[in-house]
C-alpha cells in the first residue's frame, strides 16, 4: 500500500467540503471543530475554497470540489486533508480527481459518510485513506466526548503504537444537540452505556486482512460504475460497513449485502466489521445480526468469515479511525480487533 507521512504537531491540515456546504449554514459548529484541531492537536488549519461555500454553489461545481483535493495533494506545504462534513453526492467529483497527482504525492486524508466515495476510490489506486471524524461531526464535539476518544485520535495519527489494539468506548451517543443553539454548541445527545462492547456473531479462527469499506448506503452509489473495484480486488479484504442517519432498515441492509454475495465477494474476504447502527432499536439490532449471518453464511456459504458487530465507528460517537488498506487481525476467541502495522510510512 502507498502510505502517507505521519502527522505531527504543526502539520498543515487542509479543510475541504467535498459534499455539502454545512459550514456555510452552521459556521459556529464548524469554527469549534477548527479550534479543537488547533488547540487539542497543534495542527495548522488551511481552508480550501470549497470549505465555506454554500450548498448551492458546491452542488453546481463538482469539478471545483475535486480541484481542491487535487491541489491539496500537489501542494507540498499541505500535510493532510480532513473533510468538514459529509453529504450525499460526492460521487460526482470522482471523474475529476487526478490519479497521477494524488498517487505521486500521498497524504493523509480523512472523512466518513459520503466521503466513502473518494476514500474507497483512492484506496482502489493503492493508497491508505482514513475513515474517521470530520470537522463538524466528531471533532467539534471533542470536549463533550470521553478522554479515551481524544487519546485514540492521538495514538492513531501521531504516535507509533503498533500493533494497536482497538478498545470499545465505555459509552456512546446517537448524535448531537442542535447546531443552531449556541448555548449547547458542541454537546451531544444523551449517552448510553456500552455494556457489551462489540460482539463476534460468527467465526472461530483468527483472520488477517486489509480494511476496505465505509457507509453501506454510499457504496451503493458506486456499484456498477467504473469507480467500483475490479474483480480481483477483494482477495484478503476485511470489509467494514456502517449505516447513516437515513437509517436503512435491517432488511434494506440485507438487500445491499446480498449484492456483495452475488459478486462472489464473500468467498474471498477475511472478515466483516459492522458499525453500531445509528438510531436502531434493540429489536432492529437483533434483526440486523440475523440478516448478516443468514446472507453471508447461509445464502453464500461463507460461514468461516468472522463477523463483528456494534463496532465504534461511523455515525455514532465517539468514533474509532479505520484506515482503508490497513492490515488488521480479527480474533473471535479473544474478542480483539488489532491494527497490525502503522498506516503511515
């Protein structure tokens, strides 16, 4: 894999809005996220032209959004890139990304949700990319989230603690308080105890593989396009999926997963990590687990594949960072998920 250089205090981080112009609509929560990047991690913020553009202007200009990404990779003064927020149609920027510029100047790039489009596409080119918090969703809430979250971000992005043993957070929340209310700016919705952590619902043997995935609904936008991985890509992958605030039903998630089976993917991969489904009830979580096993193991015969659910990433908080292309180990016997080596060079 093509790995970026590790970040350090003083690194210059470019902020992009590749999907939706929410910084334009909610500048206070956006500014709070930038403040935390500077104060908690010592990073220097560089805002790209797309960062504060209106939703309307961004929607009309997918090429401009892609140019921001191309420029960030080409500019030697920029050390990394973080998205301001997600959205719903960043798939439209993919035709304008410059492979030569990006691959020849690898850098840290992180986002989640709709960022799945370009994070997976760049990973298809062989580059390690990072599925993790954005400025407005995950970084702006830093002071309302546990210290273990702050320390996790430091460990992954700035330190050399590998192998790295992921650990469940002690509590979690489904979302944030109203961004238009300044008196609760950066606060989260009520937290729930994470009594059981994550759970392996299938698998006995230890498996190792390379992470790939993102928001399962966004990945649907890419299927059957030239931006979807080729047939030989899937060998030794560990797929990770999570659901968005759109809250697809367990049955709808099953429809999406069945397509992977029909592509022959489940016979090639080494494991599946499923994030905690946002806003799911206890009954919906039970149904989701049943569907995962029914489709992966029973319909497509991949009963050897470890499946772990309720992993702390995606649209609930606090989030764990998952590097696409990072080599991980799944150990059902000890309930461990281990990042075996540094995602940085």
